[in-house]
């Protein structure tokens, strides 16, 4: 498999894991923990889970060497290398979550979800400005399909619950921008640091930033129980540590910044499917249409249309659908000659001067 294609597959797997967030959020919020406290501890627990993994990998032999690097090898990073990691954690994770929660409080969950899906648009703009990535027709079509599909999948086509306020809309758009910037900063960070190290430091910076903003200690102390610890363990492992390991590893494979948010939007599909399968939510035709549009947007975004047009299959399809009057007339002449030979009756076209008069 092509390296970049594998990278997009890893991002897709990460998005699938993010789709399970709702299971943990519902369980933890039912125990009285606020959304911001939940987000802070999610990142901090993810960092705690990643720490022993980094220590183990640091003790492995380096590539082409039999000398162990040591348990702290992957933790080491210069201040210059930590800057993009801090941006990953603070901007791409903490600010994105904070603005998203603010948006939900101002305009409601449905509107906030729709505004968050401005991320692919920002992804294309940032990819063009920062990396000179081409804005191709299939990217534009994919963004339209993706945005419409996400809206339909989340709302089931019912827009009556939409609410608007200046700050609510602004915070939702900022959350979408931060989601696109996460791909940019992660791509920068993984050029010099191991993807796991970027993930770890991103969690540390983002978790500390969220902890300062939300002061979650009282929430956690009042709700503390073995069940809460178990839920936070799963929350920190599956949709956090493990998901971002796949995500960062994928971004380290030189993916196009403009394509990543569209592929990552598969999280919406996974979330809707979890809602249908786990919580018995309704699955109407409009919601299914939204899922199909999201899947089509991912396919369109990662399809090279020029190669597709020149492929053998497409050429054969086009050839089979192209009318060839000369070939048609030759075949009909043979049929008429055979008919005259067997019956003695001569058939002639009604317009003698042109054997393909019917196409005028």
C-alpha cells in the first residue's frame, strides 16, 4: 500500500475510535462531572497511559543500532521542538474543546455540531496557504458532500432546533478552525519528534491548560468511585491515547493537510452508528443519506480523477456508451443482406443519401 494511503487509513481508524466518545461521556456526565472537567482529565489520563509506552519504546534498540536508548529517550525534546507540541495541545485540543463547549451552551448541540464541520473548509484554505496544495474540483465537491452529509447525519434534516447568537456562532467556527489547525501543528511536530512523543506532550500541554481553565478537582472529588475510575481509564485509552497514536502516526506520513479533516469526519458516521446500535436512536432515510454522503466525500477526496478518467475500466465504459454510426450501419447492412438472401426481399433505408439520417 502507498505510504500516504496508509496514513489516511490510520486517520480513518482514529476517527472510528473517536466515535465511541459518546459512550464514555454519557457515563461520566451521569455521575456529575462537567464537560470541561471531563476534557481536562481525558487528556491527562491519556498522557499517563502513554508515559509507560514511551518508556518501553525508548528502551528498544535504535534503528540500525544495538545500543538501548534509555527509558527517557523519547521524552527528550528541545524547546523549539516543544512549541508545535504545545500548539497541538493548547490550540488543537484545549481551545477547540473549550470553544465547542461554549458553542453548545450558546446555540445548542445540533448547531454546534454543524458549525464544527467547517473544519474541512479551513483545512483546504490552510493547505493552500501553508503548503501550496492544489484546490482541485474533487476537493471542493468532497467538502460540499461532507458538510451536507454531516448536517443530515447529525440533525436528520430537522433544522427547527437551530439557535443563533454572535458568540455562539463565532466560538463554533473557532472550534472548526482549531480542528483544522490540529492537523497543521501535528504535521509540523511529527517532522522532528516521534508521533507518540508528540501525542504525549500534546496531552500534557492541553490537559494542563484545560485544568487551569476548569479547575476540575472538586468535580472529580465529589464523583470519585471505582466506576468513574474505570470509565476514565477507558476514556483515556480508546478514544484518546490509542486514537491519537493512529492519528499522529498517519500525519507523519506526509498527508495533505486539506484532506485530513474530511477523512477525520468519519467520526460523525461512527458516532451516529454508535447512537443507533447502543442507544437505539432512530435511523431514518435522511440520516442514512447523510452517512452515505460523508463516505462519498472521503472517497472523492482521495480519488485522483485524472487517473480515474484514464483507467481501463472507465475507457471501456465510455466506449460502450459511445454511439458509432459507421459500425452501426455496417452491422445493419449485414443484417439486411442476410435478410435479403433468406427472403428475397430487399430492404433500403428511407433516406438514401445518408445511412445515419436518424442522428440529424
